[in-house]
């Protein structure tokens, strides 16, 4: 399941992050790429070793975690702190799949889901689309500033070359409580359905049955 989530960051938060990144130091993105991804990765990443960038990461991480739609779709157990990427004219990131495991020691996590949170108005730059290789063909995403696309980390994807302006984004990875993407989608649909029943009809017997099924499926599928 690929899900677009609007307004994860409000306009003031987007402006704050952009202003902070304008003062930040950026490094060659290949420094954090795997041995094969280095061949196709041509972007820059904010140096997270500074207190200023760490503060921006915390702001975005908290906003993502506060999104009810993100919580319902991802059911996060653990998350990697976001990484800020910058693409200037001529930069791109060729086809790749995200590493299955990230971090070291106690910080290691399995990447079940990835997300890209866009930080620039799509009219301010040309190119830079996030392209997903799906069973239905290639899907292109270039969302408004503050919006996010959430997708399985197993998806082959790329960022097309930027031909004008600057593309800024926050990218992150999630280990879900529910490992199987098919199970996550079923749970998402059931949660969506029961909320709609409650909004239109209240706490009905049908609502209770859907809630019972949802709770029992969670008991079956959640990893402790």
C-alpha cells in the first residue's frame, strides 16, 4: 500500500525547517549509501551532527508521529530519525531499494516502511519526482510542501533529475508492529471502515463486530 498524507507539517513548520536547512551544512549523499546505491545516488544530505539539524529532525519526527493516518497505516514500533536530502539542478537518485536493516547494535531496525516528506512547493522546481515501480506500472509523486508519501521499503524507486530549482525533503524509515504488508493493509481498511461507521451511525452492533475483528487480528499479527 502506498499512501499520501496531506499536511503532516503545517506552513509555519515547513518555513521553520526550510530556514534552518538554509543555514545547515550539507554533505555528499553517497556517504550514507550502500555500495551499490552509491553508483546512482547524486544528492546532498544535511549534516545531522549539529544541534541545529538535530532540532529540525526532532520537529519533523514528532509531526510524523502525531499524524493519526500515519499511525493507522504504519503501526510503528520503531523509527529512524529523519534525514534531510537536497537535490539541486542536475541531481538525481537512480533506481534502488532501501536497505532491509539500518543502524547498528541496539539501534538496528528492520525497514518495513519508508516515507518522503516534501518540503518545497512543487512549482518551485522542475523534475525531482519520486517514481515508484509497482505492479501497476510506474507511479509518480511530487506532493505539496508538508505532505508525505508512505510506501513499503521493499519498493524499487528513484528520484528523477531536478532540472530547475531545489528539491528539499525529509526521508525516514519505520519498523512496524505488523510485519506483513498485506496484514497492515487489511488492518488499515478495517480501522477506516469502523471509524466511518461510528461517524455516521454511532456505536452500533456493526461497529462492535468490526472492532472485535480488528482487535483479534491485531492479537494475531502484532509482534512483541
